C-alpha cells in the first residue's frame, strides 16, 4: 500500500475509507492531496473486498476548500494559457493540473460502489464539491456546506455545479453558487444536499451503519442501479427501458442473484460473491 502524506486510506472488513489528514489546515486541499485522492479513490474502486467507500476528514472539519497558496500559482498558469500559449510548458502545466485535480471527483462518480461523504464542520469550496461527488452524504449538525469559488473570482471546476444542480434544481443551485452562501445541516437536509443529519458525536457510527444499510444487498444490483440512476436525467424513457432490460439480463445471470434466491429459500443471510 502506498504511503500518503495528506490523506489516510483504510480498509476494515468490506468498508474502505479515505480520511483527509491535514487537520491543522482544516483539511484544505493542496496539490499533493489532489494527487493522493486520485490514487486512493482508484485503489478503493479496484479493491475486491470493499463494498463501499466513505470519505471523511480528520479533526473538526471535513474540508475547508482549496489551499489558498495554490490559487496565485494557478492564476499565473491560467493567464499564460489564456494568452494563447497553451502549447507551452506553462500552458500545458495548467491543463495537466486541472485534469489531475478533477481525477478523484470523476472516479467517485464512475465507481460502481456506493460512496458516502461523512461531513462535519466546514465543507467549503473544493471540500463541498468533494462531498457532492459522493453518492450520499451524512452530515453532523455542525456541518456547513458552501461553494465559495465566485467569491475569489473563479468557478467551481470539480463537478460541484453539475451535482448540485441535480440535487437541488437549477434555480437553487444558481442562488447558492452566485451568493456563495454556506448552508447549515438542517437546511442542507431540507433541500436535498445531504441525506441524513446526526449529532457530531454519532457521525462515525451512523456513517458505518448507513454504509451497511446501502450495501446490504447484491453488489451487482447496487452497481447497476447506480448507473441507472446517474444516467436518468440524460436518457429518454424509451432508451432507459431498453438499457434496463439489458441490465436486468446481467443481474439475472449473476452469481449474486443465484445466491440471493438460495439464501431466501434456505432462510439464511446471503453471502454475495459480488459478481
């Protein structure tokens, strides 16, 4: 297992965890953390024993956003690229950085396994976008989520606007991003930004229970349902029904289905092979 400097990767039983580990900086994301997040998310996706992935922060905050020491350097690289010098080393460096930074956010969305953000304290800017990149979010009552990028004259470029729009609708997404208003846990629950809210002292235990709940059934069915729901907004009903018929054939021919039926008939808990 690789050694990480800004995060920790853990596997306990069938639950993988990525812990942002810069508590003295409220887990602000620097260049190293972007790179390490990409590697760790890929590890979790490829881990045959992991049924779900939890992302959380060490200390009192989930993630306070991008480390501000990065912004000046990125602005310089972006200005070089915008000036028409994208073929230069500096122009290429900006494009390379953006692809590297976006990698874990895309991988979370594409992963077949459920991903859950456990949010306490601040989840701002890139931190909010990281939480939104996960399938589900459970928040402590002290959580505050907000996309702050326009406050600094930049845009959310890690998929946050895409996910937020699907969760709360375009008008509310515009209002939240344009105003850079941070949303507290109770409002986040009411508008659909988070799935559940618990007391801060209960967050870790509640997150594990939540993960067990959503992975209680066939991993094959879970993966197929994730793809089905994620593509729902982009396909017609006719196309979706055709895909569902195809996916159902996959589910019915899986070992998971055979085990589910056998467990039901034998009145025992299923032991899913995940294939």
